[in-house]
């Protein structure tokens, strides 16, 4: 698997790395991350990153949707 050519989601809770999931599809990761964050037992946050590792979105549990980063919007 060539991780450098894939999108990823990183999960963190209070500074602890909970793991990273990779996919060639950002839409697949958005669906996975949203389902993960909607689980009532889930804590922390998830960040969607582009293939170069730059954050492009994070899931806002209060609004129940993905929020794009400022760099993505520009």
C-alpha cells in the first residue's frame, strides 16, 4: 500500500493518537469518519488529510458535519 498517495483520517483524543485510516477516496473516509464520530461512545476528534498529509477537514460533532479547513476553502 502506498500511503503517500492516499487520503487519511487521523483520530485523536486529548493529544493521544488513536490511529489512522487510509483510502484512495476522500468520500469513503468522510462517510467512515462521520459514522465513527456519531457513535455515542466515541471521544476525541478526527481530521481528514490530503495525500500530502495536510489537514483538509475535521468533523464537527456539534454541527454533525465536516468542516473544511481555511486552506481548503481558499
